[in-house]
């Protein structure tokens, strides 16, 4: 079965085309600057040269049409006909409480996604535009939505409720939802398979460390707790997000600096985190380079970042009454030797012992980086959210048939 996976943003659209027989990527690419007369389409067909086109793409309908045209293009394509695409899977950030699993797109599902716009105003609207664009261009093809929040719907109330008046939860569903669920779900499955153990038997902490970052405690094969909350702002210090802070800072800062709610929201999401403390960048590679050259602010940003990460790992080990496996994933987690060492060196009380030679190795495969004597197995597991979306889409469409 051929499946197209789409991740639609407000001004961008990423795609991957899978042959599910081998789970191989036939083509991938992205459309950038949607809504402009100089939109950029980058198309990477397997076994062929990359294609880069600049043209006017004013909406998501046109973006999806351009993608389809490239996929079936005589020279640059990988398909003989659009009819070879049997299903389309979409990443949707917020599924609220109603969506606990990936699901087939129906009119009711689209209505529910629209109702969740308030919880994810930057992400759910473009996702729905992507779904509508597929409706327009491939009306007969079944579509499936995979939610970032769905994996975390297994959290118990003591994990997801905030200690605020319950009326706010009942009326507005203010609670912890968590994000990066597709990634945490995928790497937990891959880690269990790599270790040759049932996922249900492993107490695991999964660390998705990229420009955005989150930790998830996984117990009995399910999300037990996670660091992001109602929005992706809560939790770990990130590239440009503050992570955890005293909520009284918001009104205090608004009053002292004469900021609007929009301005303080922008400050916490786009101008805080590693960028704010280092004064250099939100990119861990640049922070690490500057730190190693003696930059004190870069060193402070790195130390704050790894300190908070260790705190969450330790807290989740306590919450689960133990930990068998620690997993690093995503851009920074998979590639930063220095970060992994700093985190693990501060967790020796838990029996974590890093093997520095293993940690320094580069690989695109899952691997152990702890020593043979370590009481906790530490893994690096490359994430692949698109593949999990393709798998869920395939399974749901197969069951529908």
C-alpha cells in the first residue's frame, strides 16, 4: 500500500510518501512560504535528483496539488498515477480529550478538530487546511489523523490535573495534555524491540530533545506523565521557550514592563530559553561550541538546560518507583554527545554509568550508550514520527476494508 504522510503548518507543508510493503520512503519534500508569490517546493524522489521550484502558491490546496504533480511527474515522479496513493495520514498537534487514538477522518472528526482551535491556535487550523486540501485534490482517498496528544491520554488524573478550581477543567478542559506523543510512542516501541523485551515490562523515561523538548514517563507501555502541559510551553527549558516558571511572573512582568498578554506570551515562547540565557542562539550546537570556547553565558545556558533535564528524569523515576531504561531522541538527543554525558554524569546515584566510547559513536540506528555495568540501560533511538503516522494510517485503512 502507498501512503502519503502530510504535516501541514500555517505557511509550510512537509510530506513523505511510503511504500508500506517495505516501509520505504519513495519521496519526501516540503513546500515553504505558502501564501506568497515566491513559494519554494523542495522534492526529493528516491534514486533521483532533488528538485527545487520557486513559484506562486497562495494556499494549501495549491500546495497539495503541486506535491501530487511532482509525485506523478514523468521525470521527477515516483508514481505512475495518483490512484496508487491509497491513503493519506496527517499529523495533528492537539486532539484534546476526545481523541485517544489515531482515527479515520469523517465530517464529525473535522468538526471536533475545529472545536480544538482554542487549545492549539497555531497548529490545528493549518492541519485542518491540509485535510481540506486533500479532500479537494484526492476526494476518494481515505484520510487518517494522528494526534501528538493521543499517546498521553493514558495519564492518570493525578498526573494530568492542575491544582486549580475544578470548574476550569470541567468548563474549559484546562489540564495537562502533553505533546511529542507520536515521537515518544515510536521510540518507546523501538526501544522495547531493540532490547527484546515487552514494552509493558519496562519502566522508561523518554527524552525528546530538540528545539522543543519534553520528557515522558512510560510505564506499562503507556504514558504515565509528561513534561509539557496545556501547551508546549511547560516543562523543560527549550530553544526559545522558558519551560517551567512561577506563574506570578506573568502579571508581575506585564505590570513592570507594560506588556500586553500577547507580548508576554511571545516573550515566553519565542524569546526565552537557551536563546535568552546565552544571548547567542537557540541552537544547541552553537551553544556548545561557544561554551567550549569559554563563553560564560553559553555555559550557564547549557548548565541550566541539563540541570532541568536531570531533575525531570529523576522525578519520573521517583513517580514510577524505579527506571529500567533512559532514551534520548530527536535532533539534540540523538546528536549531542556533550549533552548526553552531562545528563548521565549527574545521574550516577541511580546506577547510570555511561560508556564514553559508545556515547561518542555516530549511528542512525538504535544503540546502547551505557556501560555493561549500568543498572539503567541508556539508549539513543532515532525518532521517526512520519513512519508511525504511516503505520497508524495503514492499520486503520486496512481494518476499515
